[in-house]
C-alpha cells in the first residue's frame, strides 16, 4: 500500500501493525478496571492512529 510519501508497505507489515494497535486498545479495558494509568496508554494509541491517518491519507478506508 502506498503512502503520501510514496513509500510502500507490505500487506503483512500493515496487518501486523493493525493487530498490534488492536491489542493495545484491548489492553486499556483491564487497565481501566484495575485503576491503572490507562489514559497514557490511550494517548499513545491515539498518537499512533493519527500518524497512520497522516501517512495513509490517500487511502481513507485504511483506518
């Protein structure tokens, strides 16, 4: 998949990154339930998703 920087990522790399971010989001639920600092985790994930949105601006269905 091409990015706005004309750099191509393999489908495997994209899939692995999506799975990693999904797992990071699911990690927030038990952190919240255990009164841990879940806000930092959420902020980190949101930064990564915003960055991916910028990189894959030509493919809005990516996210």
